[in-house]
């Protein structure tokens, strides 16, 4: 066989790079979605554990444990839902280059998120019996679920703060807003995971 | 079965070889299935007959599948082999809908049949029987303790006395329907009698049940089938099946009941029965009682050992050392053995089940006196090196 | 040596340069480097796990507990053997092949998230190290299933390390699973529809779906276990309101699907190898592809068949039904494979021998699988050597044979050199026979009454156990034949050329080993990945070789800047 010395393919570098950028964005979007589907299963797992423990126990909550007071958490949950809407609006705002609107809404998301975490920490600490008291299954699983969720909220909140600082520097605009998209999608995840837990802990 | 429809046969279907192959596969399946009886141990319960029958069917069908697949595989591998240097391609053949339908459909039908057959066998072996005798069994590392009540009700007339009696081996008789209530003290175990084809896990915190009816006289091994720690392999005992109820009562129940009704004064004589309430034989060797466990130190000549250990351990007397080692087993660990394996046999009935480093079981002083007195007799010397019964009583009471 | 490679047009005369050894020892986002890193790491753990198995068999030569100092030490052996073989050998080695070949088979330059890919790999060495470190603080001894309370109150601190290590490995496989799904969905070449993908890709896709949905449950279970061990919670401690069955349920909800995680990619490998070496299209391609997905989905409903002796009796029958149903898609695969080789032109290459050995052994595992799926039979067989035998037939006779076949099949692509075929055949013969000798008799001792996980057993099983142990030692030694062959071939092996088996899938449409950017330009897939036996396929092979691959071997063209297009998006993988 003779070996060709000419390169046999046409090469449009620009088109190639554009296609790669498109695929990269598509990949990242799908990756985040898959992560959401996957990791929500860990929350489903803990919910199932809660339900099984409840099914096993002769009475739930166990005798001597007052039922949960739903007032504060419900307010915090409503705030969290509002923050999800705000995150969505902020995400739409940046796509039309409304930076100031974005910043206001993004800060509001963070504020509501911080409020929620503060409420959950308060609930976590003041839950009766308190940490020094005798352990019981009801408190253990409550503390595990809320702590597990709040850790996610805090970690993702830190990411949102990083995004906010970068946004304030004017890094993002309508053509380049991946970090904000990722941040808002992760925040939806935090909210939806909490709604699952809220239903299991306070409603069912 | 469908060799003919495969690609590669050159037009004509060779009927005779295929018919022979089908016959060989069907017959071969039965031959394989027929080994069931040779492989399984003897059948000693009603469940064994039903399960073996089911296994025979499974093995026969499995054997046919095995022969079909291996036959086709070896046939293809040899018949269609070409030289490694060959560069030709095989036929461009992508599939055959009929064939695929067949090999989806037939297994589906087989599976449905097997599901219903298994289901009916299952209903049969776990169905409650009339006149079931309830026996309780406690699994603990690394032995079983069986608890019975008197079938003739003699103990109920004396409510002050113990209402049940225990043994480390199980006793029953041919045709006695048994409901076994199974508990686990420390970790999960599983109660398995291979000859009876019955198995049920013993779960901590959840009582489980097992029903069976022995059908064959003899002494069969009871095996722990769920990993329970270092002595798992040594955790076995026996189930003794007497030929009839009369023998069962005479040989096993009556002496036990008599012992409760008229306990001997001498604690040494009481000891073997007392010991059957505890798992000791699972881990220790003691020739005089037939113990063969290896997870713990040997109890042979225990009185002599206690004299030596008492010196190193600064115990006031051998009987003190023995009693203390049962109440507080982790205080003096014999070289070569591990702390935390032996349960703590405490003096208080209300102690929490979980204590630091070991599992807790209640052992009344009376039992400990009997056991200590018995172990004091285990010596090569003409006379026990321990003190008298009163000294033993004092030594036991000091352990509280 | 029998030369299978009749490379087209003398391409085999030259070999493409291999990456330097040092590149494999450091962080790299090249999926091929990562793939080799996975395979090499897992082979290391395979040897460790194998050595543990040898110790187990040595102990079981006699019915008494003699070789190991105490029973707990013996328990650590099979605990670590099981854990290492599953989580540090089979899962990563399959991930390695997936990493190396999924992008190549798709004609892509890399995985969707190269950085994440490297990150997932680099979780494995520390996790493996943690697992091994357990030996210094008292290793886990509760079996790879780690049922509490044995694993909570009765196991030394190594059990905590064990759980942390599995946590890391779980994260690694979730990240890998996400990466595979995105790669397969988005990076297929233009013109390759789902039903034109190679079956290995289908298998990896089905596997990744399971990984992504099931592994978080393992994370949940392990979190509870760790908390019970270190934080004083009582999820699994009944005396404080916990439940021992809770662990069994969550654990098996992950770990049964995990069996399919461990076997589905091997199904894919087998489909590739059988078709290529029998020179015949895969029989019933669609059914094989769809049955993988069916297995993945039904696999989520069968977990409690591992608990037929502990589960509440009334719940046992439903799980028996689903467990039996899953035999049907598995059977479809086996018959389709037989249909694939029937009437083909079979070359007895080492890869093909192992692929056929896979069918031969796997079908036994499948038959015994149906037996233990039946509740009454499993009541007797549960936790006996019958079960040990069953899952070794599936995971060793199945997956490991598949991996051996894949090594012989794809080694030329990875290294550019052929492994020695004669040695490969000896390896196959020894492995096949000693495997049968090791694991077939285990069915019998199990049926007769020998439980698993014991150092001490009834004396009547000794004769059988001696046969098993001796075969086991031969099996252990035979492993070194392929390891030797791999190293030997790196230096002395015949130069492979780009496509020694004349296969049609895209991983062969580049040099061996492929350049860092895999392909110059985008390769055009053949309409049917297994379209052997047609004139079009022969022309396609010839055209690709001459016009597409050959230029890549030209040093001048290799240096062309156009050829050095970066992999898409190498840094922003998260």
C-alpha cells in the first residue's frame, strides 16, 4: 500500500471548536441533571429509613418525646420555596444581562437559604430530649436527616456565594452563565430534597 | 431443541441427528436430575421430601438447559472452527424472530411453572400443624440453648419451681410437629439442620419461627449458617430424634422434670443441668461433659489451672479465681485468647443487655455456685485444691 | 505462534508510539491513561484478593481450625477477599475497560468530563489503601455483607475504615456512571443511532443506570453503619430500638443491583468478542441490547432474595417471583450468543476461548441462580457453599473470564503488541479446568451441609475440600500466566497493527495504541457494528485502514497542528 503524504481530511478548525463547545455545554447540563437524579436517591434512602423505623416502633414519636413543632420549619420551608423561585428569576435575569436584578435576587436566595439553615440548626439543637438527654430513635433520625440536608445546603450555599462574588465582578453575561445555571440547579436540588424530607418529617 | 432452525445448516434439515440430540438432552436431564438423591444427605423431616422433589425438578430442567447450551457450544466451537489465519467471514446473518420468540417464550413458561410449584411447596412446609410443640431456642456466640416446657404439665402444679428446662442439644421424636421460636442474644445466627432441609435466621430483637416435623430417628447436626464471629464454624450442636414419644419422655423429659421437682443437694450433681442453660460448651473443652469448643481456654483440670492462675492474678483462692472469671471474664485473659469474646455472666437481673466490652447475661448465685463447685472437681490431684462448699459460697458472693 | 493478524496493507509493520510509563503514574485527564490506570490498579488488588483466597483454601485443607490462629483471623481473610475482589477488582477493572473503550468506540476524543474521570479514578488508590490499613488496627471481620450487630458491636476499628473506604469507592463509581451516561448520550458520532451502538456500549449504559440509581443507597447504609460505630446511634441495635433487618434491606437494595453492575459490562465484552472472532453478526442484536436494560430495571426488584431465611415469611414469595423472572432476559442473552457463534468461522484465539468459556461457566451460574431463587430450595441452600459456588460461577466464570477475554482481545489496541497466543491457550485450559475443579465440588459440599464462612467444618467434607483447595491453588498459579504474558508482550509481542482482528467497531479505526486525541478528524462508523460477511464491510475496513488510519502513522502528519486538537474541554469537567 502506498502511504499518503497528504492529510486526507478537510479541517475546519473553527467549526470543530464551536461544535465542541456546544457538546461541552450539553454535557454539563446533562451531567448536573444526572447528579440530581442520582444523589436524590441518598435522600430517598434516608426517608425510607425513617419510615421503616417508624413502622418498627410501637409508638412514634416514642413516649416522652414531644411531637415536632412544625411552625418555624414550615416558615423556613416557605422561605426556601420562595428562594427557589428567586433563583430561577435570577438565572433568567442574567441571560438578558440584567446584572443588578440578578445580584438582588441572588442575594435574596442566599439570605433565605441562610435563614433556613439557621432555623434548622436551632431545631437541631433544641430538639427534646436534647443532645445530653437519653438517645432515642426519633431524635436520631431527625438529627441525621436535617444535618445531612443542611450540610448539602451549606456546601452549595458556599458555591452560590462564590458565584455571587464573580457575578459582582461582571464575569457572567448572556453568553456565558454556566456557573449561575449550575448554582441555581444545585439550589433546586437542595429545595426539592428538603421538600421530600419535610413531607416525611412533618406531614406523613 | 431447535438446532434445525439455526443458520449454517446447508439447506436440508438433518432430522435424525436432531431427534437423537433432543432425546439425549431430555434423557440426560433426567439422569442429572436423578443424582439429587445421591447428593443430598438423608431425609429426616417432612420438608426434606418436598424440597428434594422440587430440587429434582429444578435439577432436571437445569440439566437439560446445561446439556443444550454446552452441547451447542462445544458443537459450534469444534464444528465451525477454522484456522487462525483464515480471513473469510461467516454468513451475514442477523437473527431469527421465531427462534428468539421461542427462547423467550419457553423459559418464561418454565419460570411460571417453577414459581407456582415452589410456592405450593413453600405453603406446604410452613403450614401450621395440629398439636405443635413449641420449643424455644436462643442462639448466642457460639452455642444454642433450647428451652422446653413439660408436655405432661407436671411443673405447672408447682408454680414456685422453674417452669421450663433447658439443654444444649435438641431433643424430639419422630412425628412430633415442632414450632421453633428462635431468638438471638448477641449477633445474628441461623438455625440449620441439613438433613431436615430447614433453616431460619436467628435475629437480634426479632423473634423468628420455624416449623418442622422430624421423620427419621437419629442424631443430626445443627449448624449455624449465619456468620457470627470467630467461633462460627464451631457453633454446631445436635438434634436427637427419638423413635417415639414414649422414649422421648423417658429418656429426656422425665429426668429433666425430676431434676426440677427433686433437685439434688450437692451442687456438683446439679452442675451439668445448670450448665445446659449457658453457652459454655460452644467455646470450651471439657472432656467430662463432652465439650469440644476451641474459642476459649480448656476447662479440663480447671481446678489445677485455677491454682496457677490465681497466683499470677493475685486471687485469694482457686474458687475465687473461677467465680471471678465467670462474673468478670475480661479481668484476666489467658494468653493466646481475646478479651470481649466471652459474655459477662453478671449477678444482677436488671443489668443492661449491653455492657462495656462484652455481652451480658444474668447468672444467679446458685448457678454460679454449682458451676464453680463442679469446676473445682476437675483436677488430677486426689483431692480438690479448692476450699469446701462454704468457701465457694463465700467466694461467689464476693463477686457481686 | 499462530498469526491471527493478517493486517491489511502492511500497517502492522510500524507501531505507534506508546505513552511513557511516567504518564501512567501521575494525574492525567486522558481517558486512555485513566483506563490503564484503572486496569493496573485493579490487577494489583486482584493479586492481593487472590492471595487471600489461597490462604482461605489452605485453612480449609483440614476440618479443624489449624492454619489460622483464631477464627476471627480467618473471618478477616474472607471479608477482605470478598470486599477487595468486588470493590477493588471487578468494579474498577470494568470501569477501566469502559473508560478506555467507550470513547474510542464512539469515535470521540475523550469522555464527557475528563477531569471528573481522573478524579473518580484517584479516589480508588486512597480507598484501597484505607481498606488495607485496616490490617494494622484490626481488620473488618464481618463478611463483605457486614450484617450488624456483628459489624457494629463485634468488629474492630478496621470495620470503620472498611465503611469509609467503600464510601469513597461508591462516590467514584457514581461519578464514573454519570460520566458514562453523558458520554454515550451526547458524544455518539453523527449517524450512529442508539441501535447502532456496539453492545459493549449498551452494557455500560445499562450498568451506569444501575450505578447512578443504586449506589446512593450504599452511601446511606454506610453512613448509618459508621454513625452506629462511632457516634453511638442505634439504627441497627435492637436493644435501643434499632432493627437488624434494616441494614440487610438497604444493603441488598444496592448490592443485588451491584451484581449486575459487575456482570453487565462482561456481557458486553462477550458480545464483542464472539462476533469478531466468529466473523458473524451478533444474533438478535436488539434483544441483547434491550435485555441488558431489562436486567437493569428488574434488578431493582429482587434484592430480598438474599434474605430468604431472615425476611418475614410472607414477603418471600414476591421476591421469588421477580428473581425468577430475571432469568428470562439472561437466558435470551445466552441463546443469542450461541446463535452468534453457530455457523460462524470460529478462530480459537485466546480471547474467543475465554468468551466461549464464559458461556460455558456462566450458564451453570445461571441454572444454580434459578435454584436458589426458589424459596424452599434456598431455605436449605442459603449461606452454604452452594451459594459460594453459584456466585463464583457468575462472577469468576462469568465476569473474570470476560475480563480475561477482553484483555486478550483489546491488549493489542492498548499496547500495540499481541499477547502470545500459545501461552494464552495454556492459560485458558488451566483456568477452565482448575476453575471447574475449584468451584463445581462446592455445589456438592454445600448441598450436603457445609455452611460458608467457616474455618472448622464436619470431617466428612474433607476429601472434597482437598480437591477444591488443590484446584484452587492451580487456579491461583494460572493467573500469573496472563500477567507474565502481558508484561512479556510489551517487549517481545508481535506488533499488532491497528486492527489485528479486522473488527468493525470504531476503536479499531485508529493506531494501536491510539494517539492522545484518538482520531484525526471524526471516524465514520460502519452502519452495522457487527456487519461481518458483507462486501461492504470488507470495503469499509480497507478504506478506513488506508485512508483514515494509515495517515495517522505518518510522523509528519502526527505532528500537524490540526491533528493536535485538544480533547473537548479538558479542564472544565465539573
